[in-house]
C-alpha cells in the first residue's frame, strides 16, 4: 500500500510502509504502469532509504534492475538520512553561512552596523533559513 506518491517535474517520490510481499508488488504495478504509458523510471537514479528500527531492509527490483539502498539522500539541497535527524543538514547550513560571512569580512572595508545588518539579512540568513520547515532542529544537541 502506497502512503504517498509525490511528483515534481520529472522526479517521483514513493513513501510507503512495506510489511508484506503484497506491499512489494505495488512497486511492480507502478513500474508496469510507467512502462505501459512510456514514462519509464530511471533505475540508475532510483534509491531506497529504509526508515525505522524494525525494518527488514528488503531488496527491491524495478524492471530488471535492483534498486540501490542508501543511508542518506540529498533532495532539493536538503539532506535526508535514515535516522531522520537533522545534524548533517544543520552543519551544512552553518558551513554555508560561515562561508558567506567570511566573504563579507574579506570584501567590505566599511563595516558599519547598518551595512553589516543588511548584508547578513540578505546573504547569510537565507543560507540558514532555506527550507527550515523541513529540517529545523527539534532538540538541542549537547
């Protein structure tokens, strides 16, 4: 049973709880549909991420190709990993923001409070806030 089928341009995301062999057959039916309608999936780009502690991490086949299993995947510059923790995404955002702050420090001689505030709001903050709804930290890391 498919919980969600998400499409954006030529990307398709399938989110599903798989517990039985019947659930795996749904993937085969989707592949058959795509084949019938000449909208083939690129199996080289298709990846599987297994979530959860009781996951048996089954192997999945799409057509004649076995799908690759990964621990993390980048989607629209958001890092999703199998633990669903955001620490890698936070580190990436902080690194990008620090790079921009370094560029501001090296580039601008005049460092008035108003100028630095404008530069921070227009260049640095967007790096920290990009897609924050998707990855915002839900707990403090000690």
